[in-house]
C-alpha cells in the first residue's frame, strides 16, 4: 500500500475523518494504531511480513536508551547514547547487509530487510543525540515515542523526522481546517502527478534499456540515464510531497525534502536541496562530529582536527554504503565524495564563485552538475538491480558507439513497442505523453526556483491566477488519470513500471 495507491488514499481519508473528530487524549493512540495497520499491510505487500515486531523492538530499545539519559542524574548519559547509537546501527547493518553475507558465504536462507528500517533507525539515533545535547526533551511517553518513529506518513521512505519538531505536534489537539486541507490537496495532487505521470512513465524506457543495455547504442543509453535521473527525482520528491500532504491533512507539519536540486550551480547547493532530511542528518550527526573530533588523542600526531575535505569525503563515501550493500553503490558514494572534495579544492584554489555571475555561466554550471550527477546515476541504477561494477563501466564505455541516427530511431521505437504497447500509434503517444509530463514537471520546478525562491510547492500553485490555477488542476488530473491507466496496462497493453531506488 504505497502512498500513491488508491488503497492508501481511501485509508488516509478514513483515518483523517476519524482522527480529526476524536478527543485530544485519544488522537495519539488512534494515530499509532493506524500507523501499525499501515505498516503491517505495507510490509506484507513488500515481502517483509512479520517485521512489525522487529520495528517495535527497535522502538522499545531506543526509547529505553533515551529514558536512561536521565538515570542517576545523567551520570551515565554518554554510555546510553553510545549504546543506543551503536545498537541501532548494528541492527540496521545486520538487516541491510545480510544479503551480501548470504551471497558471499552461500548461506541456505535469506532475510528480508524490514520496511523503512533505515529511516526510523536514523530518526532514533538523531533523537538520542539531540536529547543528550539538550536540543529536545527526553520523551517519557512510550506511545508518543513509538508514534514519532512509526507515523505512517514517514515510516517507509521519510522524510527523516526530528524529535524536537514532530513530537511537540503530537501532543497538540488537531481539528479540521479548510485552508490547511486545501494546501494538503494541492500538495497531494503534485506528488501523485510526479510519481504516476512522470516517474512511472519514464520507467518504461528505463527498465527496457537497463534490462538489456548490451543491445543498445550510445544515444539510447544516454537517454535512458537521463530518464532514470528524472525518474528517481520525481519519484522520491513526489513521495515526499505525498508524505507532507498526509501530515498537513492531519494537522502535522513535516519537513520539506527536495527544493529543485537540478537548478543548483554546484554540488554543495545540490546536496542542500536533494533529500534534505538525509543530507542534514549527515551534516549534524556525522560531518560535525568528525570535524570537531580530537584526532590527536587517537593518532598521537600533531593533527588535532581532520581537514574539512577529509570529513566531506568520509561523509559521502559512507552515504554510498547507506544506500546499498553492492559495489556499484560504493562507487556511487565514491563519486559523490570526489565531486564534493574536488569542488572544495577548486574553490580553495580559484576562490569562491561570484554570486552574480552571467546567466550563461550559471546555466553552464547547472548543466555540468546535471551531467555529472546523471553519470553517477548509472552506478545507482545498476546497484539497485543486479548489475555489477563491470556492467556499469560496460554501459558507460558504449556511450560513444552506435551513433547512427537510423539505429537510434529504431531503438526508440522498439523500446516503447516492447515496454509499453505493441502498436505504432501508441508508441508515438507514449513519447508525446512522457515529453509533456516531463516538461510540466520541470516547468513547475523552474517556476518554484526562480519565481518563488524555492517556497513550498503548494504555495507556488496557490499564487497562480485563478484561471491558470484551474487549468493546472485539470491538467494534473488528466495526467494522473492517464498515468494510472498506463500503469495498470491499460489500452490492452501490459506496462511494466518499477523503481529501483534502494533508500
């Protein structure tokens, strides 16, 4: 039961209708019960049935570690933080990397990773560190703490909540608010459009090409890599907007997770606008401790602090392991580390870039960031499936081969013919729909970035004149409807949609 399914929409409407009319004291337990139901159903559909107990055990473990922060006046605060952080990471590592051990050692059994374990494990770690620092209160209610970690809007794919932001909202009374509901509906429509009409449709071509990449020439491989870059972005940003819309409908403000990253002019700006809750988590709980760590005591050298470039490299290299256990993910993380460290070294040598550079310079930088990011996405996509490092370099090594226009045209036709619908007219309809949906998605982002300085997406829609706003609503509805039909194999076809984002 994904956030963009019809079943989820019905579930959300029923939950909101009941929740907003309950007495305040009953609202948190009801929302927690609804979250357990959602998680159990979603886990079954994702092949990880039975892991609700594992999730509850992790909740109980980190909750008790949090309560231990005040034991005997906080005398053992550091010990409980270390226990909670190391324990949470150990559990996460066991489930996340057991598949690697299974393959390497030839074990006769497999373990499916619990749904969303990365997100609620990171949320638990952030809570323990923040509580120890005094940035948030130690939560005494096990019910509210479990709801903080397992709220159904964020538990599967984030955004990663911070206790100091979300838990205080859980104790407040929430009632129906028309203006807030309209915001939620706008945001939900945008999220559905991104996931159903853009991401899933682009995935038709992506799946066909990456599934048999050896058969395609360079232009088709480039197009598939570009499509995958947009597919992943619109899927994950769309999901994040559905999560925010869910929160708004229930009276909860969740953090934004994406702010038009493809219009960033450098990788520093890109990562401050891509998967923001994860990037800020890395900044606060990995980069800053590394930057302030006293290495003199550990190494015995005169180097008291690690150079910032070393800290940046470690952070992004580690992020590759978090996304997946396969070698292509490790190389993806290495590429991100090289991008960021190289950028810092260039700034050190050439100076910081001018804020008011000519437009052509800014657009050249944006194109460069997009091209390098797209290159790294080949490793991400291969790592998400069954690809090897050799496959990654084989894919990239063929970008300059098979450049004949006639071959490219033939491959364009065969990809849509095989992947969407075995009919020449519908092949043209597929590309026309994909181009229009992608153009609308990029236009919405461009308007948000340059016209509203990355204000929340729903606010940029609300600022449209009434007539244009109505036209946009109708357009989004049409795109979503057609996207659902295509996703269900409508028109007599058997469309195969899939996303390989291993978050």
